[in-house]
C-alpha cells in the first residue's frame, strides 16, 4: 500500500484501534498545558461577560435585530480577512508572543468601551469599532492557542486537551452571563462595570501567558514567504477529502445555525418579556448543557465514536434551533436552549478534534484558521439573518436556520460514507494488484 493510501485510510477511519478511555482531566496533568488552560479560562470569562454586555448595549442603542447583527458583522469581517494569516503566524512565529499581542488588543478594546460608557460618550459606531478590533485579535489568538495545545500535549492527549479547552469555555458560560446580566441591572455597576471587569480578566490572562514557553517553530522548518505558507495550508486541506468535508460542514453549520445566539436578546425582550437577567439566564442555561456535553465527550473524543457523536450532535443542534422560535413559554425555551447548548458544544469540540487529529502538527495553525473562518461567516451572516428576522419574524427565521443546518449534516453523513467506500475500494485494488515483474 502506498504512503498516500495509508494516510487516506487513517484520515477516513479517523481512528487507531480502540484503546482505554483517557481520564477526563488527563491533559491537565501537564503543568505547562495547565498554564495555557488557566490563561484560556480567564480569557473565556472576559469574553462571555462582554458578550452579554455588548449584545444588551447594542440592542438598547438600536432597538432592532439589524443592530445586533451589524455588531456581529463588524466582528466577522476582520476574522474573514485575517484568520488565514493568523494560522500562518501561529505556524511560523512564537505562539506565546502571538497570544500576548492578541490579549493586549482585546484588553485595550474593552477598556476603551468601559471609559466611553463611564464618561457618557458611548455611541453605536464605537461598538462596531470594538467588534472589529476584537475580531482581529481572535483571528490570531484562536489558531495560536490551538497549535500551542498540540505542541504542548502531543497527539496522544490532543483530543482530551481540546475538549478541556471547550470545557473551560463552557464552564464560564454557566455563571458569567448570568452574573453579567445581574450586574448590568445594578445602577452603580451597569454595562461599564462589566466592561471594566472583562478588561481586568484579560490582563490577568496576559500575565499567565507571559510564563509560557516561547512556542517557536522548529529550527529546521523550511523558509517560505507568508503567502506561500498560506497557499500550502489551503492546498493541504483541499487535497484531503475528510479534512475538506469537515471544514466545509463546520462552515455551513456555524454560519447558518450559530447566529441564533445573536438574537437571544430579542427573544428575551420581545417574546418572553424579560430583562437583562432573563437574557443572562438564557446564556447560562445554554452553558449548563454545553458543560455537561463536554464532560460526557472528554473521555470519548477518540476513534470511531467521535465521528458518530459529532454527527448526532450537529443534527440535534440544528433541530433545537429550528423549534426554539416556536417555544410557547420561557421554561420550554430554556429547555430547548439547554439542548442546543450541549449539542453545539459537542459538535464544535469534536469537529476541532477530528480535524487536528487527522492533520500534521506543522499545519495545525493554518488548519485551525480555516476552521475559524466559519465563525467569521457566522458574524457576517448575523446581519442578513437579522434583516430577514425583522421582515418575516424571528420564529420563522430560526426554523429556516435549523433546516439549513440539518440538511448540511445529512449531506456530511452521506459524503463521509461515500469517501470511506471509495477509499476501501482503492485500498482493496492496491492490495490485489500483482507485483511488477523483475
């Protein structure tokens, strides 16, 4: 069997022989990875609190779904333009320096918004500008953190380490949105106080990151221009059928289904008549489901079961979003949001695991950057989806979002089966081929 055929077989199967499940927190036994994880935890805490504050502030300043969507558009455009270069930077520069630079940008942007609110200078365009700065920061931060993870823990514990990162994000989502929503309702704290708190947390994350090793690329790494490395990363994914399928499926699901979170403020205010506390509760309930899902998959993110759970999670997520818009009461809506949060978290974590687990470490930054393009598309899609929601209603819009996501998962499952059958046929023909005459 040729080397290429062996690689494709590994890629299609997505697994080695089944082994004993790793411990839920196996990767955290590594002290250096533990520092990366703690820094990520502090950063996620800042992001989740600011997520609530930014959404509520945008809705109050504009009073429309279109206004909410435009903020996400401001986040998504720089991610679309810069994320591929973030992957190149992660593969060719010191990952620690990349992370530190991004954290400094994120802290500065949130600090400036806090000051603008405090001095009653805040205007809607400032939220757009802040979203652009944060989108640029995340374009480089995400690929660098993921590539750093693979470097620190190695392939054997990569799946567990990725799920643990997802777990830290979901853990902060349980209480951070609820706390942020409650603090917004306190007059002397308000939205400005939340922004000040997120700035402090991001600076703490920066202080932890300083202690990490440099994360420099290999000394024998071929010298290429950034553009050449970008092209090589794209070609690497394009010529591997399962990687290509995973990236494209993630792109469609994230772009078309994940924007439901942008419209939770509208659901809270217009449909269920709740204040910022109710909006925070929606986010918190979603996080409970997400954290439960990551605990479940932390020791199951290996082998063939990872592929099965990923597909089921994607389908459940799409269905939950489709029916959410028709929930007649807040308790029923909260249960659906709980389900959507768990399913979306499992889908996202396993997608990252399967993509990076089936790619070479020197391409991890660039491969992850292509995965992250789906979140730039999510930001960009939020605006047109918001316009549609204003025109035909949020309930019908969410039904359409879920239907598109479910269709994408169905195509993904059928396509993966076809690729596996083709690879099996190719492998069988090579094995059966007679040896050349000598």
